[in-house]
C-alpha cells in the first residue's frame, strides 16, 4: 500500500518517456544518451505507486521534437481519459496555431532547461521568458524552469513579473544546508507569493538532507507544492561519452514519496500536493487556475 492509495486523482508531475529509439530519434547534439523507457514501463511505475494521473516532461535529448512525449500522453489519455498532461519545449518561432495544436494534445506548460542544454533563449534568457510567457498566457500554460540556484537567481525578478505561473524543478536546487541563506529565502518568497510552484522531486539529485527544505516550502505555501518522481531517473554516467548509453539510476520512488510525506508531517499539506495542486496547475478538472 502506498501513501497515494485511495487517491485515484493523485499525480506524479515529473516523468519522462524515452523511446523506443527506433521510432523516436534523439537529437544529434544531445549531452547524454539514456536507454529506452517507453510508455508501457511508465504504466507499471504508475500502477506500482497507485497513481491515477501523470505529467510527462520533455527531456533535453529530444530537443524541440516533442513527438515521443505527445505520443505517450495521447496513449495514456486514450486508455484513461483525462489522466495525462505534457510539458514541452518549443522553438521561439512557434506560431499560435502550433501552440493550439499542442494544447489540444494535452500540453499545459513549456520547459526551460538551463542544466542540460534545453532551450532558454539563444542570447537573453530573461527576454526569452518574457516573450514566451506572453505567447502562452492565453492558453493558461506555465513556464517550468530547471536551473541551479546560481543560474536561477538572476531570473527571479523576471519570473516574479511574468503573466503566467512558474514551476521550479527539483526543490529549486535548495537543500537543508543552504535553506537559511538569503538566496534560498528569496526563492522561498517567490513560492510564498503564489507566483511559483516548486516540485519536491528527485531528492537524489541534490546533496545532503532535504527534510527542512520540504517543510519550509510546504509551510510557505501549501497550494504551491507538487511531487514528481523523475522516473525513469536518467543520468550521465561518469566516464561515458555523450553518445554512449548511460544506465538509469536505481531509485525507490515509493520510498522517496513516503519519506517526503513524513518530512512534511502534515496531512493538510500532503493531499493538496498530490491531488488539488496538480489538478489546478495542469487543468485536470479540480480547482481554479
């Protein structure tokens, strides 16, 4: 039995679907190469955690080709209606018709990946964010940002003023050892304001403990916390060339979720994190945007 048992609308807000590579080719300029993690394996992951909803996030190695992500979402929704959404990467020149087509396919956000070569604007990330936000605002989408704290900080004034919500990946790069720092408190304030959501996801990607960080974000604004597994837990293995296949990390997602809930230690925060908050953000039908 998992902590999400009985919550048929509980959502894993951060997974990737990969391959099969014979059908969905990766971009030549990728930073690393994972193996296949196709949609049927995602089904098993969701069944093991007894989760009824999922958000498939475009990974860096597919670049602007969202076909694998969109195909997975279409299959998931065909099997169980209104159970899957997507966050994609789009070129700067995409037109309104292209955005509308993506929206019809379940897209509800655009990812800016400053860690793994994802699209953040060729020259000026802040300007790119402002222009992108204006384009996606009519669709009710959000901007999802993956960045280390040092790269995130210069963008905070821009993120605070965008006409769309912001989602910060993977604890916003903050762990317990840095939680008291002025930089971390500035990020925490953005979440507290309601402008930004934070994904309490992929704890294994951060050094040190995260219990205090999880509690701080939950108490700052319980309506702006999300959980994601980061399945299938990609990595670039040390010593592997970028075109060599790097094995997935071995991660117990159920244990990670259980430990996170124990850290937060407040049932009033846990159900919103798993159900109401993702429903509101991704448009699953509960709550208001």
